[in-house]
C-alpha cells in the first residue's frame, strides 16, 4: 500500500493554494492520495506565538482523514514554509499548547519546503525554540527528513524592491544577516535541517506568484519527492 501524503500549508495560505501540488503528486511517478490540512488565511492571521494549536489541529485532522480513507498506518507530510515548523511540533512527543500530539507514531517522512529551521521571527520565536530545543535536527530516527530551499534572491538593502523585501525578511529571521541568499522569504542557511537530506534549488522562489517557479516546479519536485518514487519501486 502506498502511504498517502498530507500537505501542511504555510503562513497566510489556504488549501486551494496547493491544488497544483496535489494534482502532481497524485499522478505518476508518485500516484499518491493527497490530503491538504484545512486551515485558511484568517486562522493563520489570528494565530499568535506561542499557540499554533489551530494549525496543529488541522494537521491532525488531515492525517486522521488520510489514514481512514486509505487504511494506511502512516503518512508522508509535505510542509511548506511555516507549515514545516508546525509539522515538527506535531511530530513531537512532549505536550505543546496543552496537547501531546505525538505525530511521529503516524509518520514515515517529513518533507519541508522553504521552511525556517533557524529563525528569530518575533511571531514564532517561542514555538521555533520549543521545536529546536526538544526535537533538534532530524530528531526521530525512524522518520525520513528532507529539507528543500530555493536560491533565487540575494537580500540587498539598496537593491530592487524584491531584493530589499528579501533583505528585511531574511534579517528578521536571522538578525544582522539580511545580505544572503534565499527563496525571497526564507534563507538558504536557515532552512537547512541538521542531519536531514538537504537540497538547494537555483531559481526557485517561495511562492509561484507572478508565474515564478516554486517548489512544485518539475525540476525541484522530482528531487524533493524522489523518496516517494523510491518507495513505489521497492514497496
């Protein structure tokens, strides 16, 4: 049985943003059933650190839905942006937001796409610290961790609008280090997960706005999703 995929979206996203991802992962060579955590822009906007319980509850519900629908014991989590941090909190076996989620019991792999691992963002400082302190790096040995990040925009304080936006975004995550490469929102350095299979993609952006290539671009997808193909080959 092919284990299903659960997509956990990023900050200010909604499920419809990931329909293209779902379509591609549902077709060869992946052929997976794909479920998207049901949480929208308003819920994201109303969330305050340190309580990502609405996102965690949505992820939990999506995993339960995927397991019921397919009969699979475990799932793959594909997480975008802040969804990667939410997924790491959900995997954990220590109580967070008053709940012991312990999602590691139901997870074969976590694929984080443009997700901040190192970050000092004030709106996620405590939750990021909780995840990194309690579950550093590729923490659970039975889980396959993959982290992918685009390298498309160099942050510059006196550059183009895009470069200045990146400079500010990078600098919020990593104070004093705005002048580095990233996907326009998240830094290459900050998205690397120690001990994970880490990939950097030239020319890949955080989102596909304005028609730019993002993580669902075929040249990136075939690499970060390769574990799914491998499982089909040997399963």
